[in-house]
DNA sequence: GTCAGGGCTGACCGATCGGTCAGCTACGGT
DNA sequence: ACCGTAGCTGACCGATCGGTCAGCCCTGAC
């Protein structure tokens, strides 16, 4: 039942946003009462927290892996890792990108800015040039939006083209 | 005063989202009463509508320009036009991307899906291949997110690098 | 002086929000 | 047979939401 609630909440949050989804909406979708939600979870924020913990941990882990890499290795690992993470958590990505500014108060998401900073740093190949920073941001946003939008292509095609497209954006020679 | 209200609303909508901003918030920011807002505007939706009319028209105009182009001309015009539009309306872009799913009901934004479709078609060089469609979506998202995020670079640097990055993403030979 | 009307406001409204609480049901342990 | 408890619910709460309304203030026309 907890799992059922989380699934319903994930779908609704991704579709209408966190603030755009009421506890009643989730209860109806999950087929239970609003009071039942608050028996299983401390509150609306707790539901969001539980949904976003896993992707946040994944991002945090990726940033740690990237921290010890440099140059081409860092770029390739960053692209592959980020694309994989974004595809695995595409609904969560949609939630985060839609209402990021307000959510950074949540302790679970506190790690995101630094992790994304490390990701951008790796994507930029440790370069401080404005050109590289803009390009890195383009990759981060492009992958996220593409994954969140429902483009009608096979998953492996999507993954392959996201990686290739990101490497092209970064001006990284494709093997 | 109307202008002042619109400026305040634009800033707040971009920062906290449409649903995340109350009429009271706007009134405080604008330095007037909530009732005064509703004297100048028919309602909260009317404020949003007025804010998004101009970028919607710009996007619509761009899509009409693109419709008569093909091949490389279409790609280059699409990239330049979209980057220019996104930079000019970067706050509005942030609003739209944050809560797009719910907003498409508004008549003002009804033109957006088709216009974006045309834009994606031009960016893809009129190709139907999944590869080109994914790439086009990456450009649309990458430019929007980058423009909406506050990357600390000069405006002309940003514009140049966005165009160059987009063309690289599309695999378009740079002149 | 006075009157009309645009700009603006405080007080108020119904609806909906997130959250609380007492109590119901079903069931496993003893 | 009895009880404790986990799962769940309807009824209710205060806060806040978008929106309404009667009326105040100020200014320009006459």
C-alpha cells in the first residue's frame, strides 16, 4: 500500500507538479482516504522526500565517482552516468526541474546543488572558460528535458542518442 | 502601476512558479493591495496571460518563418531565432517550462505545442529519424534551461555559445 | 463649490488546502 | 474467548487561497 501511494504520488507530481497535486488527488489515485496517506507518511513533504531520496543518492554517488576523474575520462563518465541516471529517474527529474527553486530547502535535496556543480565541472572537462560552462549547462538541461518529455523512441535509442548528442554538444570527439 | 504589477508578477512567477505565487505575494512585491491587482486585471490567470502573450506571439511568428525554409537554412534560422527568443524572454521561459503541462489549457498558450513542433521539425532538418528528433529536443531543452539558469557570463558570450553549442548538438557544420 | 469617476482599499466570502483525531475493523498471539 | 495492535477512515480544524463588494480618496470639468 505504501508502494501504491508512492507510485500514484510520483505520477501525479510529475504530471501536475508538487504544489499542483493535493493529498486528495493522491488518495483518489491510490484508491484510499486522505487520512490513510497521513498514517503511512508524516506529511506531504515526507512523500516527496521518499520519492526523491533515491535519485538524490544516485546523483551524489555519481558526483563522488566523477571527483577523482579528469579530462576525457571525466567527460565520458559524466555523460554516461548522467544520462543513465536521468533515464532511470525520468519522472523524478521532471518533478525536480519543475519546482527546483523551492525544493532546495528540503534537506534531502541539499546535496543536489553541489552534486550538479561537480557534474557540470566534469562535463566542462575541468575548464573554467565561460564557453565550457555554458555548454555543460546545455547538456544538463537538454538531457533532463528530453528525458522528461515523452519523445516516442525506444529506450536504447534514446540512451544512445542522448550520449552521442551530449558528446557532440561538448565538442568531444566521438569514438 | 499596471506595468509595476506585471514586473513583480513576472519576477515572482519565475522564482516560485505560478501556483507557488499568491496574489498577496504579488501585491506586497508591487506595494499595493490584493484588491488593487484585481482592479487592474480580471484575475490571476489574466496576469499570466498578459505576461506570456508576447513570447507566445514571438514563438508563433518564428514558427511561421521557419515553415517556408528547408535543410540547412531551416536549421540555422531555427537555432538563431530560438536562442534569440529564449534570451529575450528568459524569465517567461522559466515560467512556461516549470508548469507547462497545466498551462496548455490557456488559449494564449494553445499555439505553443504546434509552434514548438514546427521548431523541432526545423531543428531536425525535416528529418523523421528518431536520432534527429531526440537531438532537436535536446537543443530545445538545453537552450531553455541554460537561459533560465543564472550562469554568470556576458549576454553576448551566452548567445554565441548557445548558438554554437546547439549547432554542434545537431551535428551541423559550423562556418 | 460640487459633482463624476478612476484608482485603490479593508473587510469579507466560499472553496480548498495540509493536517489532526477519535474510533472502526480485522487479525494474530496467548 | 480475549486482547493488542496495525491499517484505515469520516468528520473536523485552522490557514490560506482566489475573488467580490461597498465605499474611501483624490483630481479635473464645469
